[in-house]
C-alpha cells in the first residue's frame, strides 16, 4: 500500500508545524513528528499522536515524545479517533504500533550525545510500519545512520521530496 504525494506532504506539513513549536537551541535541532494510523489499509488515515523536540521533560526528541504520548492515551480516547465498528482489532497498543506511519521532519537519530536512547531504536522497538522523512540529519553534531537502521530492521523508509529546505530551516532555528 502506498500513500500519494499530496497525503505525504500534508502530514509532513503537520510535522513541520510541530517542529515550529520547539524552543530553539544552538546545540540541538527542532524536529516535529506525527504518528498516523490508517484503518483499513485503504481507509482514511488519522493522526493518533504528535510530538516535537524538547516537548517533554528530559532533553527529549520528537519521535520519542510522540510515542510516549501515544502510549499514555486512554482506550476511550483511541476509540474516539476510530469508530469502534470500523476497527476490527482491539486497539491494543502493539497492533496500533505495527500499523503506524511515522512522519518526521528529520531523519530519526541513531546516536545521542546525551546518552539517551536514539529515536531510530525507539521506532524499531515499537515495530512501526513505515517512516516518512523530510530531510536527512546533517552532520552538525553527529553522523546519523537512523534511516539505514530502520531499513535494516525491516521498516519501510520513504523520503518525502520537496520539503528538504524548509525542514532544514526549521530544524536549525537558533543555530
């Protein structure tokens, strides 16, 4: 199943709006992330969680924040996102994660200078379906291999074309 370019751009624009919420930092990127669930496979996609860098306490990254917020959603909130009659699975978090499309403005990190777990590892552990990426992480701070780690783990990686410059501009606010 593929998504059309207009849909990819629309969700990436939502991720860019999340990134714009980040407090600018000279030593970190401003990244936004949107978690999207589509049910059935040809159904209308729905945003189930969002996140941005440093949104939650502890020098956190966008993808990790979006996953943390998804894990904290109560069952009734998930049921409101999807009509109970249209979702044949139990809305178990594992089933949701396996169907997730992750839209992130920058390649998920593969190393953290802070010692925290990298976002690529969190997405792999969550066993997400696909990751749509706005731009590769530049070597400003570390050499990133997040996209390759995702591919090696069997996660489909899609580079969304056309928003690279905007993604970098937003990411480097404060530099």
